[in-house]
């Protein structure tokens, strides 16, 4: 939905990003893990990009996963309280801290036990809800006389704040086109595969499906809300109340009461299930790092307690008002795509070592290197904190190109060694 602020031009990034970057990223993240006994993404990175990068990725992954899990607990807890209080509910269940505690207890259970013991039974239900929401929205748009705008008639930025398309749009649209967070989850699925033949469907196919869903939501954002002087002012207004509020509004508008029920599941349940997989991935990453066998329940507790303890401290700190995640969450969008970039370079190196066509990963890796570097230089939460660099495209654009070319040169030099050997 946030990506729709730029207008229909976002359709191009979602489409081509999914096919040539996101799905490729997810496939290689999953299959490289599968071929290395289900190793976490930081271990996979170390195998193909060296021990220094492995250490960086270990720290990076654990911190990121704990933050993701925490945010996906606090958000649904707050929305539950809002919906319940609007229905006249009072008492303990109208308190954010109570719902946060309930969600964290569920997280502990889901992090502690095997994935197929709880998640395998719940995920198909939520998956169906996501698909049902998307189908209902795409049918509801024309059914309620809304019209999806044409790309070429609006081939420009429609962002009300004038935020540049490059590279802000490519960072903002994460899971709908490419997401490094998926790489932290892929090993969970890799450990459940019965055959490598399932990899194409599970990893590449699932990302394509997610891209299709992203296109539907982007279409809803572009068609349901008012456009003033060529700018997406109506969508910006609803997003001011949060992403959840926008999704809830779209479902209610296009599907009525049925949409409200689906929105409840999609906006509350789905983020919670993303949070529990984040904490579980953090546990497994630490287990790989410190070589702690996870067959033993005692060993699982040794990792679950500190991981969930950190999440509880941050979550309750946020709800009680002495910790803020506003700035931290801004960093997530950049670190998410940067992680995807690193995984693509690891995939490129694997293909080079195997004497295969490494351009499949190299091209999107180079592209995402430019995206990540450009954003880092001019985004207000990164180097853009320096007034002279804030949204300064004259400096950021060349810097992004230079970084991408440098990374490409380093890779080609390494790939040449393997080719010669």
C-alpha cells in the first residue's frame, strides 16, 4: 500500500522485481540452505562470501529478527485494543499490555516447539485468508465502479511529499517485490523439503504468488482513493493512521462485512505469524552460531528465554512509553533490502564456483546494490541526517552507481579465478 503512493508506476517494480529479483532471491536463499543441511542464512553467507561476512550477518540477522518479531507483536496488540474499545469493551482486554503479553506467550510456545507442531497447522488457514482477501479486493474494485489507472497515462511520481522514485520506492516495496527477511525464513522451509524438486514451487513460486497479491493491493491503493492535482493525497491520508488502517479500509470498502472479518485475520493474525517465525529464526541462527543442538528441549530453552526476553523488554518498553521504534522501523526497510542484496551476491558466487550462469543472480545483485547505496546516502534516517545530503539526488545517485560498479568489479574478479581454475 505504501508503494502505491508513487502511483501506477509501482506496478512495474512489483512485476519485474518479483520475477527477476525477489523470486530469484528466495529460490537461492532456500536452495543454498537446503544444499548445506538447512543452514541459516548467515551460515550460507559465510560459506560463499567468507567468515568476516558470516559474523556480520550473524549479528545483523539476530538483531533484525528480534526487532521484526517485536514490532509484529506490538502492532497487532494495539490494533486489537482499538477494535475492541470501539465495540465498547473495557477492562483488562482493552489494555495493550495485556494483549502484548498474550501474543508474547504464543511467541514463546511457537519459538520453543517444532514448526510442524503448531505453525504447520495454522499457516494454511492464514494463507487462505490472504488469498481470499486479495481475490475479494480485485473483484470488489470493478464491482464498486472503481477504475484502476493506466500505467502509461500516469508514468510519473504521484507521491504527495515529492519523495523520489529512485531509490525510495524500491526500498519501500519490500515483500511485494524482494525482501531479505524472506532469506531468514527460507531455511525453515528448506529443512522441511522432502525433495529438491519442491524448491522451485516452494521458494520461487511462493514469491511470484506474493508478487501477484502485492499488485492487487497496489491497484487498490491507486484506484480507491482521491487523487488531487496528480498526487495520491487520499491514500496518504488513510495511511497516516497506519498500514493496518488502510488495509482494513480497503477490505471494508470492497467486501463489506466479509472484508472486515478477513481484514481482522489479515491485519492481526498474519503479522503475528510473521513475528513468531522471526523469533524462531533468531533461535535457529543462534543455535548455528554457537553450535547448540536443538533436539534437546533444555537447549531450546537456553535460547528461547533470552531471545523472547529481549523481545518482551522492547515490546513492553514501547507500550509503556519509554522506548520508541519509529526510527528503528525506518532502518528496517533499508536493512531488509540490503540483506537481500547480500544474499543475491552469495547466490552469484555459488553459481560462479559451480561454473553456471551467474548472471541470473549477478544482475539483480548489482541493481539492489545501487538501490541500497543510493538510499543510504540520501535517506533522512541514514546519511541523509546530514542536511546537505537529505534527498540530495545529485550526490546519492552517482554514489549508488559507484558502489554498484565496485561490488560488480569485485565479484567479477573473484568469478574469474573460479573460471580459470
